[in-house]
């Protein structure tokens, strides 16, 4: 949203849309994307939210593989013990089917 000095910037989500509160952040911790919303320097949260909706930035972001990886990581982190167990069993079953299919094709 704004530049503090050469090494720090002010970033904002807005919090209702992305969960990121307005705070100062070092430039070297930022990861820039190709998505851009046209706003003025020091824009308010409402202005930023409207610009993101107008340019459909969040829709474009959710279609990227980076966003999908982040969502998958969050889903795995929220898994219960039983869900992890079911995943392990399903992976073993799939692996067995693949091995069986490859074994029949070799002969």
C-alpha cells in the first residue's frame, strides 16, 4: 500500500478478503506476483478491497498453482489423525493397484 523506506513497505490484505492485516514488512520477505490492482499510495482498506474486486485479483490468484499448493498445505495441516490414516490406506491401495497393473503389462 505504501513505501516506508528502501527496505520496508506497508502491506494490507485487506483482512476480510485475505486475512492479512495492515502492517510493515521488509521488502526481502515479499514475493511479488503478476497481479496488480490500480490504487493510489496509502489507500484505505475499503478502496483496496473495491480495487481487488474490480480487477478480479483474488479470482486470478486462486487459479494459480501457487495458490492451490498453499490451499493443499492448509488442508493437510487441518487433517485429523483418522483422516491421515484414511489417506495412508488410500495411498497404499492405489500403489498396490499401480504395481499390479505394471506387473501384468511386463509379462
